[in-house]
C-alpha cells in the first residue's frame, strides 16, 4: 500500500532545469546572458561604422580638385587634352572663367586653373527640385532657335555648293578683311603685313580653304597657335592666332573642313584670324592671299 501512495517524480528536461536554474540563480545568470547579447550586437554594429568611415575619404577623393599652373605655350585646348578634362576646353574655361576672364584665348603663365572641380559637384549635387524650374525655363527656348537653325542651314548650303563647284572656300564664314595684305607698319618685323586679317570673334570656326595635307599644327611663337596646310597645287595656307586646334600634322583635310577656332594667341592685339598664302611652308614666302582665293573661284 505505501508503494501505491508514492507519487511518481516527473523527470525534468533541460528546459525545465534551465528555468529552475534561472529561478535559483536569479539575476546572476540572467544578466550575463543579456550582456552577451548586447556585446554580440555591438560587434555587428561596429564594422558598419568603420565601413562608413572608410567610404567617406573615398568619395572625397573622387571629387578632390586638381590645380594646374599655366606655363608658356599653354592654351586651354592643350591643357584640356593633356589632362583629359571631360568636356574639353569649353568645360575648362567655364570652370575657370573667373580666373581667365572674358577672353579664353588670353591665358598667362602663372595662372592657377582648377581641373575637374565643378564637373562632379554640379552634376551629382544638383537638387532634384531645381530640375522642374530649369525645364520650365528652357522649354520656351525650344522655339527660339528656329531662325538660327535656318540661318545655319543656309550657310551650310552655300558652303556645300561652293565646295562642290570648286572645292575652295574662304577661311571663315562671312569674311571681312580688317587688315589688308602688304599694309605697312612698325608692328611687323618685315615692315609690312604678310597676310590678310579676317574679323573673327574668339571661338569662330576656322576652315581649310581647300583640300590638302597639314604640315604644321601647334605653337609658332608670335603667330601663337597655327595650322599650315599644303594644297594640291603646291601652295601653302597658314591660319594663325588660333585658340584651339582640331587637326594634327600629317592629317588630310578637305575644303571647308574645320581645323580650329579663332583666338588671340601669340603676338596679337585681339581676337582675329591671320591668314597667309605662301609658296613654301615657312615665313617669308608670302603671296597675296585674296588674289589666290579669287584665282580658285572664291568670291571675296
């Protein structure tokens, strides 16, 4: 009978013992468990902060500007090409207009130019709210360029017809000679003007007068940036004081092809195109350039 009166003791599993241990140990066992959990969370959070700290210098390095000091013989197109400036000399001039001034052709040794400083900031940091206002302002302007496009089309048509009939053209569109060939004066080492000066604001397109091969393209002392082309008849044409060059030595060009932009580099009092026709590639073999153009059917 006593055997029947005994209660069978239930076995306690691991979970029950754990609860019992927690009950007997109180906070002694519970607190270390909570502390371990907090420490584990801190370990996971710490790398995230370090990654963020490491990413900050990387992004700053991408936008870090470079400063270039202009030296003798430099021009914006050359600097932009040498340093691979995205957007070319136009972007370089836009970013440094406060240093260069109104004339991109007049850069002086010692000027400090910033390379790429505004390129990343202006495109990435532009607020999205500004986009609608910019779109609204630019929308009406779409109708305005129509007359300019028509004028450009007419100019292109006239240039094309001139090229197809004779293959020869003027060095600039709407030519206006401001200084005649053989004009006398102390400004020139020979005592007279060896070419014809054409009115051309800085950045005006300069084109080859006829088909030929570029024999020189680069800096040439008082002529500044120049291009010299030998034509099929053995004569040479020279284009001086350019702000930028778009051809290189040995390149073949066609009549009317753009070879550079006008400027005021070298010994120049202001933006214009100095144009010569020569019997040889060098200075001192000049002939009347206007008469030469007319001999090839160019009306000027």
